[in-house]
């Protein structure tokens, strides 16, 4: 599997920045993208979840921010992991 460009960077930064330790870890990353690039985000997440992410010991969830006030972010990725898996 190959992820390239800014979408791979966003996904890897999110996964690598999640908390380590004995307690459940989680991380939230929000970012902005253009409407025409939104399907590329979903495709990159699908490729990762069907490849290397298949063995990930937690959950990775992609949200679309539809109503978020003045925040320019269009998407949010939330990563969770069970204790002892980092």
C-alpha cells in the first residue's frame, strides 16, 4: 500500500502523535481541504484501513465538519487505542 502527499502526512501525523502509556490513548486532528479533494481523503483512509491499518489495535474515525462556526477545518480524524498497544 502506498499513501502519498499531504493526506499520508496527515494520517501518519495523527497516528504517531497519539498518547502512549497504560491508559487508553486518543488524539484529535482537524484540517481543511477543498471539496474536490474530500474524496481523496476518504480513499486514503480506506486504503490504510484495508492495508496496514487492518491490524491497528484501536479505532480511527474520519468526520466531516459540517457546522463548526469560524473554524476553517473541514475534516477531523479521531484516533483511539487500547492500553498497552503503543
